[in-house]
């Protein structure tokens, strides 16, 4: 098959910024050195641009996982231009196609099945899906967002302003324009580029699949550190409208913490979360599938599978009963109608669920 034409603008952009960063940044470091303010600006702008992509482009605009105040959306629009990953409108359009057709080499714009290089950066270097390039049908809702459309219209000017104007201004204030341009401009741009590109490449090949194996997306705590919390990508591909990617409190997900903090300040609202019982069910189903696959070769496989299936059904039943009772209790609390009988019932269902969960764990451990 003949390869589509090269997009020279993108090739030059990625090549020049990457090579300049590897050569010029250390060169300046050796002959001149960098001060604390350049390092601080590098970190602050890396987070500002990275989080504008993850909290803004991704969780807000692509997935509508929450609603944000116009002031926040305006900052995301500037931060998105700083990250230099196309306009929010275009990015969200690509990303919605990625979720809808994940791993489909003909439709997913950065299909992981096309290989690491392609999903990381290769997809932007040639006109792979040029017929779709100006089709924004799947982001009609975003076309009503004035800030999204303003950014889309003035994208190039904003890119130059944020990537050259802002670091130059910071450098001028600090008395060393070149060092600031190299650290807060160039190096920051290249580092954030590749860290966020890892979500399309590494997060689809490296890590575990606790929720589903119907697509290539993986959960990876280490990767979360490089991607502003987007490393819990297996969870994300099944619960895409959840404002969280790392659902445990200790999961490193600064994007989730930012959104939650904005909600406390009244700058974000309607944060969406997936029902806990659906999350637990997905995990259980995966465990069932894995255990079944493992015992498949045993001589008495049929008998064991029947037993595992029965225990699974029972656990799922107890899980649903317990979560339903919790909901009833919450509702009763709201109406101030809690009585001793209800409390006791919830406790009993919880105990029954926990016993069965323990049972399930030891059963799956036996066959793992
Ligand atoms: Zn993905
Ligand atoms: Zn997504």
C-alpha cells in the first residue's frame, strides 16, 4: 500500500524542536548555566500546558466529565495553545473518534494496533485521515462554546504568543531572555509533547487490564506520573465520562485533584463519576474471565468452571444487594428516616458481601 503524503510542517516542527532541545538546551547549560527561576518556569509551564490538555482538552471538552467556569475554560484555551497540540476543537474531534473506534486501524486516528511509533507521533506526520480533517460533526456541542471557537480561530497567533511571547516576557523580567526561551519555551514544549503522546502509545501497550481486555488500553501507575494522571487508561476507556482516571484516593492523578479543587472553589461543577458497583462488576468480570482461561487446560476444567461461575454469580448478587441497600440508606438519611432496622439490614448485607468476597479471592488465588 502506498503511504499517504508527508505533512512537512509537522515533520519539521517535531524534528526541529526535538533536535534543538537536545542540542541547544545542554549547550546553554554548559556555557552559561541556568538559574532557579528558569527551572521553576519550566515546571510551572509544563504543568500549565499538560493539565490544560488533560483537564481541559481531554476530560472537559472531549468527554464532558464536568462543567467549568468560563475563566477556567479561557485558561485551558491558552494552556492548550502553549502545549501546541492543535486546537481544542480538532483535538476533541480526534479523541472522540479514538474512543468510538479504538484499535480500528482504519478509523482510530492513533490506533495502537498500528505500532508504537504510529500511535506516539507517526499518525501526525502523514495525511493518514485527510478526508476527516475538517469534519467537526462529532464536536457540534463544542461549536457552541465561544472560547473553543475563539481559540480555534486564533490558534496560530495564540501558539506564538504563548510559546515565544510568554517565555520571552518571563526571560526579560528575569534578565535572561535566551535561557528562559530554551527552558520554559523549547525544552518544556518537547517534554510535554512526548509525555502526553505516551497516553496514545505507552498507555496502550504497557500495564495491566483490570477492567476490560476488549481494547489495548492499560492501567499503569508509573505512566500516570508522566502523564498528569492519565496512566489509568484501561479504566478510562471503559468509564470515559468519569472525571477521574485514578479512582483510588492514592492514585497519582493531578488532573482529578485539579478538577476537584476547582469544584471546591465554585469554578467547576457537575463532576461525573461512574457508579461504584459498575466499576466493581467490571473488575469481577475480568477476574472471572482470567480464572476461566487459566483452568481451561485442567483435566476437570468443566467442573471447576461451573463452581467458579456459581461463586461469581453469588458474589455479584451480594455486591448489588449491598450497594442497593447503601443507596436506600443514603436516601433515608436525606429524608431523615433512618431507623435501626435499616441500619442493621445494611450491616448484614455488607457482612454477607465481604464474606463472599473473601471466598472469591481465595478461590481465584487457587487457580492463578
Ligand atoms: Zn486511548
Ligand atoms: Zn479519553
